[in-house]
C-alpha cells in the first residue's frame, strides 16, 4: 500500500558548536487522551470545559474503600491504536502503581503499566517530503490515568485544584530515539495525531491538552548514533533531558532547538549535562529546570493490588481489526493510484479525516457513479479550502456542502456552465445556499452551446476589428484577444472551447 513512498535513513540535523559539530537525538513520549465518554476506572464524564470538580467520581477522588473498575472501551481504543501503528498487541498486560505526590493526584500514586504494557513494538511512517518518508519505531503503548490540574493564577496566596481530568484514560506512546531533527519530531507528532483521529481513538486537540508530548533531547558527535545502532549502548547518545508537557508543534521544534544548543554550550565549556526534567517557556524561548529526572526505581513501581492482570482474547482483537477504517497512508496511496492525484494534492486531502471524507463525498456522487477525481480535487483544494482558510472556517462549518460542490462539478462536466460561471455559482452558494442546477436555470447562467449563436458573435467581433484581424494573422498568439471579446460580449456564457475553434477557423489558423 506504501509503494509510492521511498524510505530514507535518518537525516541528522548538524548543529555547529564553538568547538565542533554536533548531532541531535530525540525520543518522544506522547500522551494521548483516549476518546471515551467515561474515565479509565470510573463512570465519571470526560467532557471538557465543565465546572471545576463536577466530573469526579468517588474513586477519582480516592475516597476510602473505592475500587477501580476497568473501562473496556478504553482498552479497545488502546488496541485499535496499536493496530493502527502496526504494533504487537499483548494479550496479557497488567497495571502498576507509580508512586509520587502531586497535589492534584488524590491517590498519591498513578495507575499505569510499566512491566507489562497492552501494546508492544510498532512503527510510524513520517512523511518528510512528497514521496519521501521516515520510519520511527514505537517501543510500547501503555494505558494510564491522568492527574488533575493545579491552578495558580486565581489567587495571589493560594492554589486551587480541579480534579475533572483525574482518572481520564491516557495512552502513552513511547518512541525509540530514532528522530534526528526538530522538524522530524513535529512531523512525527502530527502523524500520530492524524492516525489517531482517523481511528477515532483520540481527538488530537492539543490546545485542550488532549495530546501532549514529553520530548527527550540529547546531543552526540557525528558517528556516535551509528555506534549506538551497532551496540545498542545508549551512552553513545549523550545525557538526555526531558522537556515536559509540550502541546504545540511549533513549540516542540523551538524547544528542541534551544535545548540542543544549551547542552552543546555546557559540554564545550567543560561542563556535564545533568539528566533532568525541564519546562519550555514560549515567552522567553528557553527551557528551565523543573526537577531532577526520576528513574523507574524512584517511583517504587509495584503491581496494583486492586486490579487483576488484563487478559484479552485474540478473537476480540481480530474483531477490532476487522472494523478498522482506511488509514491516512492507505487512503493517500489510493487517491494517487486510482484517481491520478499528485502526491501533494493527495497529502492535502488526507491531512485531516474530515477533509478526506468531504472530498470522497464530492467524488462519490455524480450522475455516472463517480466524478472526476482531479477536477474534484482542484475544486476542493483551491476553491473550497482557499475560501475556508480565508474565512477561518473548517470543512465541518463550510457553507457549501459536498453535495452542492458536486453539483457544480456535474454542471461543468455536462457543459452547462464554464469554469468562469462555476466560480460565480460557487460564490452564490457560499452566500445564499441553494441547489446549483436550479440557480443556473433561474438566473440564466447556463452556458451558450448553440454554435450558430456563438458563430454570429465571432463574426460580429471580427467584422468590427479589421486591424486586429491583420495583426492576429501575422501573430497567431493575438487570436486570444478575439476569444476574450466574444466571451465578454456573451456575458461569459459562450462555451470557451467552441469560441476558440471558431475564432481559429475564421482567422484561417
């Protein structure tokens, strides 16, 4: 399905230091909120924007005697995500307690999966240029519960805690250190988001915190990464620092750039990079220390005594696999192969699942069972998307439906309207709505295809401009002037192809 792509080796970004060149090594831990109406271990709502502490069950608040009950749908969503990333699904997994104190973590521990995650190794194909892609390996995906939210800007002397997010199901997607540039890191997160939105397992809303990334950054000398690949000795990659809770693709790139240069400056000045967790300040464009980086033993992981190991059947996994939608890479390849679209156009149309659905609705109709894909792509990308971007709208809020745009394309294909008239019709649909065919009929917009009427208009223009006729005969390129005059005289309704043919014939070309 991906034979239109060529896979490339990692292209490390070389950063010049004061004393030599360095290369970047990046790994990401992406936290994706599971698209589910209820939390991972309670029936409390996951709705965003509710009054603080209004979506909190007793188990979320860690009330005594309250026991967690696994949400089967969240498990299915994790399996579906794993299948979408071509990953191994572990039929037996288990939950552990990760012990640490936060004011917004009522239990004093987080229920997570360290030793036995639900999803094993997989991969993400990251598009770096039309026809060129990179493979990023996935180490694991595990389920865990989210913490609450501390609010520090409502009072000068106190902080407040909102537990609405506490217990919401997260999928933590852990990559290998395969990413070699800030641009590739952003493209990787964007691709994960795209896949999960196609799957319906995460809405990908980074602004609301539903998709965020912890970015691990280290620097090494040229050649060290290749030595790591040969030996799997992480010491070749340098000491990594983790930049926590990044929820913007642009900020991810900027934070990596700053952190890499910070580490290089420390090393070249004779210092030692300390493994730690840092935060990115977008206002200052820099990272700052948050805390020393904990290792697994610091969290005192142990199996959660309130939850039995999770055993799932292969038949259930197969049932989920049988309901998988067409994923973006497969859809893009089909658009290229079956509809003759360019890599670029197919990429634009499949970037968001709603855009792809709209385009397929436009193509899938038509009077002969399917409209021309290239014409539909041109109208969707150039006219519709262009106007939506200008107005700050999305496909879901488009004033012109897929059926209406398809109707415009049908009218062009039948020869009822020209491209120029079609654009005028699009403007009417955008502002007023309605049925395209009825608008064309009621407003007299139908293209003139009567050759006799067109020929008369051509004859009149030629007779009225003898000097221009002589110029056109001497320079055939000037024949376009006559075509423009005829179209102007007919209010743009004359069939352009017929006008071109008649002008050429009358001028003896």
